[in-house]
C-alpha cells in the first residue's frame, strides 16, 4: 500500500439478496492524518461502509485496505489497530468509568502500567476528572458518549472510525464532542473517518468529504471544492442542492477525484 493512504477501497460493495445494494462500487483514497467525513441521508450506506472498513461485516465484492491490511484477510488485525465508536455503543452501566475502560483496555492487551496512565490522561482530556469511580449509570448521556469515545481511543489507534459521534446528544454536548475530535485531529495526528448528519460540524471538522446516496458516492472533495462546484456558500446548502438534484443517471458524474 502507498504509505500516504490510511484507507484504500476499490469497488467496495455490500449487497443483500439479489438486488439490494447497501454500498455499491465505493472507491476511496484517504490519506494518513486527515479527517474524512462521509455524509448522506439515513439508509445511504454510511454505517455499512464503516462496519466493512472496521472488519465487522464482510463485503460482497471489491477490496479495501486499512493501514495496509486487507479488511477480509486481516479482519482481526484491522480491528486491533483501529478505534471504532458505533452509532449506538454498548456500555456496562454497573461498572465505574475506570472499570469499564480497564475492561476495554484489557481486551486490546494494553499493558497495565500504560493503561493506568492512559486512562488518567483521557479523563483529563475529556474533562471528567473527579468522576472516575462513579458508576456509569449515574452519568449523563453526554458523559456516557465521552466514555464511549475514550474506549475507542484506549489502545491509541492511528485510525479512528466514528459513526454519528454526536447522535442523540444535546447541542452543548455535541459541540464538546466536536471540539474533542478537532483536538485529536490537530494534536494527535490521527486519521479520522467520520459519519455524521450535522453538516455544520462536518464543514468545521473535515479535511475532505464524500457524499453518499443509495450506496453510491456521488461527490467528493474538500468542503470548499464541494461548495464551489455546487455554487453555494456553505456545506449545508451544497448538500441540500446535491440531494435535490441528483438522479440515478447522474451517480458517479459528480465524483471529484
């Protein structure tokens, strides 16, 4: 794999039954150290894409490499070297936040001494000092989301997949999570693959953006490139214009390489 790419896909496809394509012929070249946003309506194929790239589900056809590892042949390795925050993460509410993070760290075989220091650093980074030993059932929804994001970072992965990381959060908590993602991208040199429906956040966070509809990538570029191509002043207007004007015969035509 070209070392500058964290994620490479070639005609990546997931089909259910004979004719239902969740993702169809997806081609991505995502460079190391950038934040890439995949946008699209519900059912467009965003979550399916993330789950394939994270080695959770197998593609029907096509190939993909994550940090040089094949997502089918090396699925376990892909899971080990990436962080993943699903849209609806599971959390053990009868554990304290520290106990939960220790459990996740053990799953990734993080050495105990390293794990203790990393947990302390994450509590500081996520502004949860003083709540380390509180049961998770007493945490607010925003605090639980922070802990889930911490669990995706506990093994210090270079590539992080975030599926709707601000889902079901109030606006204040959503902005805090956004700021944390910006911090990771700027200060920790992580490659972040982000699925979100919050277009303003995507415009602020993402170096490059792809917009997917009916399982197919219809446009890709920097936020500014997409706004320029659609002759709009912000990403939200560009997205709405694209979603309103794209027809089946146009799929692929707008793709910006």
